[in-house]
């Protein structure tokens, strides 16, 4: 009987449990055993595992987060950790590993594939939707729906108080959540990491809007957006094991600038981890399920070093190496559509 290990690494996201459930169910149907590795790569370094069977996955489909736990552990940043990963892979008797994660987790999977653990299959996840080689990652749709609902709620209070409301959404390197939720929520300005912020331009748009009688406005800004000629605004400069700072604070700075320049009362709301929590949408449940089943099929067919991906409405497989080569930033054609509604 073949044994498959599965781990979830990096920031959690709605849809991870549907993937775990699908992997276990498909593996069961194929006669494989599945071992859950806890807390991402950390669990493989520390040999921290849990049993996964039809009982342990029962009822997890609508649950947010991941029953396996997660971490931002990078074995390549810890002395001797890669050797431990290799040794524990053998100790667990794994014939294959399904690594579920974003650019960081799959970046490690890619390195390990080249460093002596060739039998890895990747499953793409991130609310940021910035992973290459797949049209969408699960988690993104849920985050967009939550952010859209929050923007709707800001609208009514903005209108009552004649205020400018700045909504800070997640999106470290790419503004996908900002653009999608901004379009869906009818934002008056959308600011993304891909395009440096010109505060004067933002204020001109808001002033023009006020001049035509609309005395409230909504600005959506991605946490990774940056002012022209200024340093990235962070909560914490210290780098994590994948070289990331902790973002947050751009909304507050922007609100201050907008209020100073326009004289309009401006408030900020940071949506934060609310966007990553809670039950996945039907879209994310279905996508996670399709990815999980396909991942086991790749294991069955010994198509290792591959990541499952969505192309149009088809589930395909692509080399993990290709997927982690370059981040998928916002489609500027889509941003142009969003701009038609600015002001
Ligand atoms: O990568 C997904 C993400 O949600 C980013 O949008 C955000 O910058 C980051 O994770 C936050 O990570 P953490 O929860 O570890 O602070």
C-alpha cells in the first residue's frame, strides 16, 4: 500500500480543509494510506504527524483554516533541517508528499525536488492569488467575498457621515483582492502594490467626485501598496524565514494624507485576518476538492515535481518550478476596467 504525506504551509486560507478531505477520500478509493504532517515543513523537521482517515476528515469541508496546522518554517533557513526532512521522509515510509502552499511552501518543495526528494506534488493556495501558472488559487474567492461585504458596510456609514473611508485589504505583492473587491464593492479609488501611489492624484479623484455632489468616497488600498518615493510601510521590519516583513499601516498613512490635502474627514478600516478566516465559499470548496483529487491522481501516475492548477475551467498540472518562477501580478486590463469607475 502506497503512503502519501500531506502538509499545509504558509498563511492559512479557506479551502485547505476541502483539499485535505479530497486527498484522503481519493487516496482511500485508490487504496493508499495518508499521513498528515503538522504545521507545514516544521512537522517534517520535527516528525510531528497525525493520522488522516475517513473519521478524522469527517465534517471538515465547510471549516476554515487547516486541521493540520501551518507555519512559515523554511527548512533551508535552519541548520541541518533539510537533512532532517529527508530522514523523516524515509522514516515515515512516504512514497509521495503533497505540499499545499503558496510561493514560499512550494518554493521549498521545488528545492527539495532538486535536492533528493523528487516525489513531491504541489497544490497552490493563497488568498493573494499571486501564484504563477494557475488562473486562481483557492482562498481568494472567499477573501474577495468577505472584503466586498465589508466595503458594502463601509458604504452606508460613509454616506451617512459624508466621510472618505479607506479600506486596507490584504495583498502582499499583488493587488488581486483590492481590484476584485474594489470592483465588486464599487470603490472610488483602488490602490495596488503594482502601481506606486500618487496622493495628489488620489485627492484629485476624490475632489472631482465631491464636486459632482457625491460627498462620500471609498478608497480600497492593498497592504503592499507603496507611496511614490517613500519606503514600504510596515508593522514590523524584521524578516520572517522567507524574507517577508509584516505589512500593515498604509491605510492609516493614506487616510491622514487625504484628510490633510482635501480637508474631508477620512477614516480607515483594516480588514486584516478576517479575510483569511471562516468558512470557504462554494467556489473555493469545489476548487480545493478538484485540486485534492487531481493531486492524488498525479501521485498515482507518478507525475512528480508537478503542481495542480486551474486553466480556464480545467484542472491541469504544471511544473512546480515554473509556478514559483514569477509572481502573478494584477492583470492591467482588469485594472483599466476598475479605473472606469474611479471618482
Ligand atoms: O500571503 C497571504 C497573506 O495573507 C498576505 O496577504 C499577508 O501579507 C500575509 O499573508 C500575512 O501573514 P501573517 O498572517 O503571517 O501575518
